[in-house]
C-alpha cells in the first residue's frame, strides 16, 4: 500500500479534492434551487444535465487526449470546472444551471479519463488492485467530506460556491506538478450494444436500471431533502449516508460475489435496496428512518454496479472484457440521464415520496428480471468466473477497463496458484 501511495499520492490527493468539489456542487444546487423557488421538475432537468455531459465526455475525452495530450486536457477541463462552479450563483436560472451542469459533467468525465489512465500507468501488476481500491476510497472520502463542508456557510449566499471552485483549482496543482510521466494513451474498440446484450441480457438491463438509481442518489437526494423540509445539516448527513454505506458494504458483497451464483446475489441485494426504499417512502416523516433508508439503498445499490460488471465478465473472454467496458458504461449513462427526469416528475405528482417509490420500482424490476434470467441458462461454475472488483458508478470507461485488468490478473493468479 505504501508503494502505491508513494507513486500516486499526488493523483489521489487531487482526485479527492475534485470529488469534494463535485459532491458539494450537487448537494448545494439541490438546496439552493429550493431556496430560489425552482420547481421539482426544473431541478430534475438541472440534475439530469450533468449525466448528459458526462456521457458525451466519456466518448470524446479519449480523442481530445490523443490530439493535444493529457496535461493540456487536464488543465483546460479543470479550469472550466472551476469557472462554472463560481458562476452558478451569478445567474440563478434553471436554464443557466442546466448548461453549467452539462459543461461540468463533460469536464469531470474528461478529467476522470485522464486521471485514471495516469493511475493505471503508474501501477504495476502487483499494485494495480490496491491502486484501484485506493482510488475508489478517496473518491468516496471526497464526496462524504463535501457534505460536512455544507454546514460551514449559508447556502443562500456565495461562500459555498467559492469553496468548491477553490478546491477544484487546488486539486490540479499536486497532479500537474508531480513528476509522474505522461502515459501513452490507447483505447479499445468497444463491443456493440447488441453484442453485449446478447452476451449478458441481465448485465445490460441491470446497468440501465442501476444508472437510474445512482442518478437519483447523486443528483436528486438533496432535492428530495429540500422538498421533505430537512435542514441543511440533515440533508448533508442524508446524502453522506448513501456513500458511507456504499464503502462499508462493497467488500462483504464482493466477497460473497466470488463464492455464489451472482444472479442470486444481484436479486438478493436488489431486494434489500427496494425494501430500503419502501422504508424511506413509508416513514419519510421520521428523520432516522430516512437515514436508515439511505444506508440500505446506498449500501446495496452501489455494489450492484460492480456485481453486474463481474457477472457480465463471466461470459466474456479476457480479451473482450475491456471492449465491453465502454458499452456497459454507456448503458448505465442512459439510465442516469433519464433517472432525475422521472424522479422529478414523480415527486411533482405524488410528493417527496415519489423519490423512494422510483428507486423501489426499479430495484424490484431488477429482482424480477434476475430471477427470470436464472430460468434461461445455468450459472457458470466458480472456476469459470472472474474476480469481483469494486468500481464506482460515477467512473469513466477507463476505470472500468482498469478494473477489468485487475479482475483478469486476479483470475490468472488464482489459476496459476
């Protein structure tokens, strides 16, 4: 672990600061939008816009890097993020925020692609798994830390917009001033969506559904909190609960994933997610039940993303795993774009409870489909499966490819052993 930190500490520190900025802007806009009188649907459009930009960024960033290089792309996108963050309070209109969110989503996606390729380049076969785990950990630490900062100032003012802008600007200093060499950049030609769907129908359907659930957490949790009448500290704790639980539950679920039929685990974990959402819907007037709901939903829905990738890998040759990564992330992105829009509409029709109802419907649908798929083909043997690797739903295709490499190396080591 020390070897990983000594070689990549600047990148990991920078990514943590970036995630603080990203986590703050999502929660802050949800709270500030309510103070400005934005409707729930207007806020859903604002939140959905981030995922539109993120999806396009994940597709375009590799070409940008090939044309002008890692450093220029990294610096340019970072400057854009910092500028947009500080411009939000100057034009408090839904259309302006939507444009800003598209830009920020695009830029963060490009930054992730660049940083993740750097991280992969700095790791060896022996340290790649630890480097990926540290990367995912600092991302979650950044998002959770962002929620704590939210209580330091009034969200109706300007200070909370300045803080993430400054943090994002500072994040690039250790990375760009480090002595890490710029990696050669190459991408794998992705498998078509039709090919991936044929290989793993459950993986594709699950990715679409979990994309919608993740977008509800990352984009609409603060909007829900504002609509439910929570205070700023309560909203911050509510949002943080999703991510803290995700970190805690990731590894126990991963351990089970490598020791049982993954479809059963996907169905079981999705059932817990749906049950947690029902708790939030039925007992939303009790704050502690809301925290419990966030823990159950966040702790189970985030690992499902990694479970679906691992399950799809079970039906792929090692050479095709990286090629499938881009398609899987794209499907997840489509669900993420639609998620906030549907949540916003449901909350507008039936009130704040529509937030948790939406999550419950999607997760119970995944339970049903996973059970159906069990009747369509036999599970692969434990000897045929690859290792589970934790990866964040907000990661770019580069991180998913990176996780695929770790899974392949782990499987090969086990076979040799």
